[in-house]
C-alpha cells in the first residue's frame, strides 16, 4: 500500500512538473514570438506600405510619421498650369507650415547645375567628352594623375572617381575650397569605372560653368535656366555648397524649374548608381522613364527634398524640414511611389 502511495505521489509530482514545464515553455515561446514580431512587424508594415499604390499626400504623411518630421510642403501639377500646393505640419520653430515656406534644396541643386551645363553644351562652349583639366586648369595640380581622365560626362553621371564625402566644414565664396581639398587625396577608382554618388563632381561642374559661361556660375544659371522657367525666386544661399547643394527656395519655385522637360540626352545616357541603386542620367535620376532627384542636408538646415517629373509631364516636388533615418533608401521608394501616381494622372485631375 505504501508503495502504491509513493508511486501515486511520484506520478503526481511528475505531472505537476510537466504542467509547469509546458507553461514555462509556452511563456518563453510567447515572449520570444512577441519580441520577434515586435522587431519584425515594423519592417513588414513598411514593406506593405511601399508595395501598395498610395496617394502622394499619403506618401508624404507616411515619411513624416515614420521619421518624426515636423512639416512639409508638396506641389503637383504640369508645366504652365497653376499647381496644387499643400502644406503639412509645423516649422522647426513651431509655426504652422505655409505653402510659401522656404527650404534649402540640398541636392535638388544638382539638376539646376546640370541644366546650366547642358545649355553651355548646346552653345558649343564644350562637349560631354571634354576633359576637366582642359576646362578648369587648376585640376591639373591634383595629387592623382587620373584627374586628367575625368570628363564632363563623368562629372554629370557620378563616375569621376570619388567616394570620399565632400568637406562641408570649409568656407568660401564658391565651392572651390571643396574641390581643392579633395585634390589632396587620391581618387577611389578610375574615372568611368564605377558610378558612385558624389557631391565633388558637381562642385567641378559649377567651376566649369563659372569659367566657360563668361558671366560666372550664379549669373549664368539665373539667365539661362531659372529666369526662362519663371523660377527667378530661387536663390544661391550657401555659396560653399553651391552647384551641388547651395540653392534654396519654395516648393513652387522649384516646381517651375523642374516641370520643364529635361534635355533628351539627359535621360538617354544612363548608368546604374551603386548607392542608391537606381539609374542616373546626366544630372537626373531615371525611375521607370520618369526623371527625378532627391536631397538631404544635416546641420542647422536639416531637410529632405524630392522632385519627380513623369513622362506625361506631371510633376511633384516635396520638401521636408528634416530628413529620414535612411534618406537615400526612402528617396528611392518615395520617388517610385510618386511615379506610379503621376503616370496615372492626367491634366486637370485634382487627385493626389
């Protein structure tokens, strides 16, 4: 009888232990799944958002919400028409954002510089295959002899050989200190060998425009590019960043410039950038036959800037007063989302 009681007690203890083990296992597994999904879910939700068609305003608000960006201004329309302008959120000092808010354009400056270069090429001032050292002789003093191989095409298409970031800690009346500082380092690859996004090439393009236009960079850009587009309110506010990041203005100002069709050669010649991974023409990104660009700026003028012109002529410009955690990846996804919306849009449509 005692043996039976001992056996029963042992069985009971084993049963309790098994029950306890199941419960602990369930708790551990549940906790692990919760941690797993809490880490994974934001990525799943983000992938789902970008995979589905979204109105432009929804894309803008999503970028703001996901990155704690306070405000933005968005413009959409066609060249020559009165575009729709929308302001969202607050300025960095807590005011309500207004449609006429001015922003640094950051790298949206590059298509402005590229347009000036293409205009000078049309005027036979130089060609796409002319060498940098022949157009701006100071480049001959570079440490790396491969500077002699760099052409205008390489500069426009981010294949000049630079991977080192531009030095924004300098001062100057134009971007020449940036270019001169970069000349003290060797190129990271031979010109034309790779396509890596770089600000330094567009600094050299500014210096080419300045030396070959006969009127200086800013004056030529204004006369040949901005005034004909009705974008005369765009200003060169940061002369050191100049041709690669120094222009500023409202979203409507930039719309007037970017809604005009680029030169055919700008989209016909394209290469695959390594970072971000998308096609790049001569001064513009190519996204499923649309032309676009992006930009971001750190420091006191933190901004994130986007522009896209669809083959139909529909154009969107979105300027944010802060930048996403991964600006280049976000720009690529947002521009592709804009392209889907704009391609379906027709003149006179109010749908965003």
